[in-house]
C-alpha cells in the first residue's frame, strides 16, 4: 500500500508530522484523525516520483487546456473535486495521475492551491497564488477564467515566435543538407575530371576542390565540431546569462526587448487584477520576463517601493514610455489597466519588428543561396572554358 506523509495538530495545538500506510489518501486522512491528530496536509510520498512520458504534451499546453476546462466546469456549478476528476478522465498517463493525486488531496480536506503547490513543475507560483486569492475571496470560477485567458494569450505569443522561426530554420536546414550532399558526393566526381587533365586550374576551382575534399574526407570531424559548438555555445550562454541578457537590453532595435516588456506588463497587470499585493506580484512577474538582468532590476524595486517610492520611479532598465504609462496608472489609481495597455503596445511593437525581420531575412537567405550556387557553377564552368580554348 502507498505511504503517506502527513502534517497536522494534536488536541494541545502542537504540530505533528509523520507517515502512515493506507490504500488511499481518504483512508489516510481518517487513520490520522483516529490517532487524535487533525491533518492539515497529507501527501503521497510516491507522487513526486511520477515521470512524464516522452510523448506526453508539454506542461504549458496541458496547463492551458486544464485551466480552460476547469473554469468552464466551475462556472457551470460543478464542485472542485468533481471537476478535477472529470478532467482527469479525459487525460492519460502522467497528467491523469497528477490530477487524481490533486483530487485525492482535496477530498482529504486540503485546499486547491495547497494541492497544486505539490506539483509546482506544472503549476507555477503565479498560478497557485491566484488560485489562493480566488479561494479566499470566493471567486474561484472568475479567477480560473482570467487564468485561462492569460495562459491562452501567452501561448499565442509563444506560437507567433515559433511560427516566425519555422521558415528560416527550415530553409537553413535544407540548404545545409543540399550543400553537404553536393560537396560530399556530386562535386568530387566532377572535379576528378579536371584533376585527371593535370591542367592549371582557376583559383575558384581550387577552392571548390579543397572544400569538396574536406567534406568528403572529414565529414565526421565537421559533424563532431558542429555538435561540440552547439553544446559549447549553450554552456557559455548558461554560464554568462546575466552578461548576455544585459547586452540584449542595450542592443538597439532588439526584437526580444519588446517581448520582455510585454511579458512583464501582462503578468503584473494580471496579478494585480487578481488581488495579489504589489510587492508579491513584482516578485512573481519578474520571473516571467525571460531576461535575468531585467529580473534583477525588477526585484531591486521591491525595497524602494517598501520605502515609499512609486513603481514608476523605481523601475530601472525600462524605456521612458513604459514608466510613463505606469506613472499615469498610479496617478489615476488604475495601475493594472495601464499595465495592460503597455503590454498591448509592446506586443504590437514585437509583431511589427518580427514581420520586418522576416521580410528582410527571406530575400537575404535567397541571395546567399544564389551566391553559393553561382560560386559552384563558376568553379565548374571556368575550367571547361579553359579546356575548350586549349583544344582550339
């Protein structure tokens, strides 16, 4: 039978912790209660050992779908535990086990936000904090609807980024495959004809032969170097993330800047609308930017605000337009609405920049490929013209 870890209080009010064996979390609850302990939390000790399968959906996709279905059921008047059980029935594997574990905790008396906290790899801090506010205010259905809208908006933004990158990455991949095939198998057979003539070859043809020989004889080394380079760059970026993120903020016209600002503004607005205090909302939303330097700058504002300064006067690393919008919201008493406008503004700016970059990138890649093809054609044709001259 499963082993459960419990935490509770005895009749003297002393906190008691321990473990108990039971067939279900409900049975564990009654067993602990029978020992004169009122349980405040019961956790299946094996629940955190659950592993996500390779073909399971991503956590963000699952969270979005779960939240929307959960909000619909709650707004229809379905009790929390029953709603989670219904959603669990539509899932399988890893996520079904998670939802069943959450439902069991709620059935045993745990609050929803506390049950979700045990699975923080799926349910982030801002999510559980919003659920807690919804439970305390009695507006859980409204809060889950707002959460669903927020998650769908964020996933839509991520989808735009991914979609924008698909075409350039596909073109690069196809170009690498085609050129590797040409240099490894096709060109060596063509240049062998020129090598057999023992005639003096043009410089451009010698370069083509050199490249072809490298690809044909050392392709394994090229593959190894590429893999090493990818891992080295990833390690370097991870080790120097703060320096790289600082550089990205200073880079003029950087696409990601608008994305950072919109993420922060959207998350902070959402948390403030949900009733989260400003200092706690800042701490949570700082992690949503995706930029370490910006995250630290936001966290530094907490102490300044605690001393009595306004948010607009405390934020560093943000453009003046952004802080001006916040200042307007502070003066009007509607900071959440001003932040929402800032998020919309920077999302639109991000979309414009992304379209501009793609518009420039497509012809640039086509021209680059054209130049490479032109180089190969010239390198092959020039020796042929020379041979014709010699024959004449």
